[in-house]
C-alpha cells in the first residue's frame, strides 16, 4: 500500500497496523510536501516543531491504541496551538499561544499531529476565503473560483488530500460553505458541544469549532474526541442522554422557493439531489423559509456585528488601519446599535427561533442547498459584501436558531464543480444527522475531495448509536403487531430483521393479551426470527416498565455472534405452553393460526 493523498483516517491506521508505515516516516514525508508559500497556510511547522510532537507521541507507552494515533491535521489560524502564532489572518494582531485550545489539546492527546495553521477570512468574518492579507485561497477544483470561507485553508487542505481532517470554525456558515465548494463533509455541531476555549471569537455566543473531513465516519471519529463539557468555556453545554434518530424514510423540510442568483448549474444540481433523495425513500416537504431568512438577516443587519466588534475592540480602535478594509467596514457598523437595540434584537431572535423550531417539529429535519451559488474570484472582488451575503442564505440562521447541521457532498455540477446539501436538525440532533449522512453517502457516494480518489465503502454499523439501546423483539412488539406502538411512541428506530443463535426455543404463552411468546435459551433449539430496534436510553426505562411477568429484558445472542438486549421469559412460565420453535418465529405462528 503506497502512501497517497486522500486517505481516510481508517486507511492511515491500516497502513500503520500493517507495519508498512510508521507515523514519523509518513508524517515527515507529508510535511516536506507542504509549500510555505501556499496561500492555504499561514504557518507551516518547522522540522524541529514537528519532531517535538512526534517525540512526545512516541514516548507514550499506549500511543498505538489512541483513537487518532499518528493522524495528521491542520488548524484554522484563529484556534490556538501552543508555541505557535495565532494571527486570525491579521499579522498586526498576532500573538504566540502559550497553551493549546481545548479542542487541539484533546486531538493531540488522542494521538493526532498538527502540521500547519491555515488561512481564513480575517477574524473569521466572511464566507468567501478572500479577505486575508496572506492572499485569497482558491477552490481546490478550479482556481478561478473561491474556496469559500472563512475556514478556507482548512477546507482546501483536506480537499487536496494533504490531511484527512482539519479544524475550522462556524458562526455563520464558515464550516459548511467551504465544505460544499470543495466536495467535503462539514460538521457544524450544536453550540457548546465542542469547547471554544482558545478560539479567537467572532461572535462568542454563536461560535462553534467545526470539522472538515473526507467522509462522515472520519468527521464522527474526530467529533467523538472533541465533544465533552469544558468548565473553562462559559458557553459549553452538556448534551441530553439520547438523540431521536431520523426514520428510514425521513420527512425533510425543503425551501419552497429557493433563490439561485443566476447560478442555473447549482439549481440543476439541487433538483438532481432532490430526485436522489426521493429514490432513497425521503419524503420532501416544501416549507416557507421566510422565518429563517428573517433570522439570518439579523446576523449582519443587527447588533451581532457589535459582538464581532467586541471580540477585537481594543485592537481595532488602536490598529484599525492594519485590518482588511471590508472586515473593518463590517465591524464598524457596531456603532449603529445601542444596548436597547441589542435587547430588542434578542427578543426578535428568540421569537423567530421559536417559530423555526415549531416549523421543524412538523418534519424530521430540514434540508437545504448549502449555498445558492458558487462564485468566481472576480465576482467576489467586484461585489465583496453582496456576494458574501448571498452565500449565507441557508447558513446564517442556523446558530441563531440553536440548530445542529451537517454539510454533505451532493455530486458535481454540469461543469464538474462540487455541489453540496446541508441537513439541519434541532440542538443535539448531531448523531441523527450523522447517521442520515452515512445513509446518504452509501446511496450517493462521492470521491475524496478534489483528489478524484474513490473513498472506501463504509461498513454498516453493528452497534447502536450513542445514547441508544439495541433491543431484539420477538413477538407482540414486532412491526405491525399490537404492541409495536410502545416502541414508536418512544422514538425507537427499526434497524433490521435477523435471527437469534441456534440455541433458543420459542413458546406461545397461554392466557396473555394480546397473545405473546416466550423465548428461552436451551441446550437444543433453533434460530428464531427477531427484529432489532434502537431505543433512546432515556426512554428505555419507561419501555421496560411496561413489560409484564413472566417476560423480562435480558441479553440475547444473535446468529452472527452479536449480543443485544432482548425479550426473555422465565423458565417456569413455559410449563403448559405450546412449543412453536419449529415455526422459526412469531409471525409464522400467527399466520398458522
């Protein structure tokens, strides 16, 4: 297996496990390929800085067991990396970080290795990737087009296959727009899921650290390392115990009348993706997105620009002439808003957010084109504020409404440039969006960024999602049976039909209403048909409370060796019961009556 660009995390680990590569050899070889003159990078680590990281990794006795052992990544340069300058794309603002941001610290503790700090729209203000004194970052597919921003360098580093993942930030779409423009997954978490300690704020009350990755599994693997409460972050939050997963045939709310600003290629790509979603089984429900548009307008048309100003007020007042003029002009609007305006705008935000959340309750999730167009560099240069505003059409409202979002590749336009969609859920629906993203990836696979490389097929998950219990049902709780509603009411989700191991016997229990079977482990038996359902853990107790004696919940062994929770029966209860093992399952027994 020769080292090549566009590897996923799984492929990097496979190369290490085979002994074909070592982290030091692989990463040092990759490091020398990074061009310090490339506008994607603001600071590429020196050979000695990189070697110090590798020395620390090799000194760990359990290094090879770490979840991100030897995985290279890059970091947007508004996120602190100890010992390196943080510039936020403003050289006059630069300072040397004395410690890692919480997110970088967690990644390095998990075995990942930082290679570079990446370019961005100055102070993370922009969705274009051109507002930087270090130069504009071009699209990874065609350098006449923009990369998207503000997390421009982080996105193109992954799209070019240099690293399997990177960190960005996302306040108004900075982790989603570049993902769409570069054929990547862009994970925008629920606010507070990842710590923002050690991040130069844009709007601190809205900011999120985001992830760029080649596929959904990589994004989720990195997210699992990053998530967790951080007492040093005043906006850090603790998630609820479980997430309601999207059903197999989800209802997705889409904009009834999307605008395309003349980009007919993007419109055609959107219509093609909608047809694929229908083929996948989704029900598409047109919704009035005007509340979302009204909320989006508050971000730059309201006092949240004052929050952006607050993040750099002292610097701007003293050194405003050293800032990008477009960024300075946006932040200068802070003087137009009073404290009274701020409270009035917050009341408006809360009312619109409630309207949006009510609208979202009528569907399983929202689905939007990540952006309405893909502009060329010259178009942004001609109208930097107007084009930027258009790009935030479907992204600006998300954090203001306290939503989670996942940007996904959705094929190529007619001219071969990327198009992307974003699925949006309520707060803490991150796992549900990722599970949907995996299904979309399996149905409509994409290539690795701009490398043209075919991504490995993701193996189906054999475990319940976090916050869920996988439950085997054998009788009256099967789909279409009288007690199946007890699962549906608790937002349980059907997973698959399968069979137990071959050492079970099934009995029709007498005097039960509705009729129920009893499943017993035995020295001699057969494989019995069951259904697997994922039940939210915070609803599992109320489900178990409904299970009457002589039934109970125990651990079942499946035909493939997996162990899951499932219905069992007291041995004494089968005395006088009818042995129906030979029929292979409860449905067959009901049909035979």
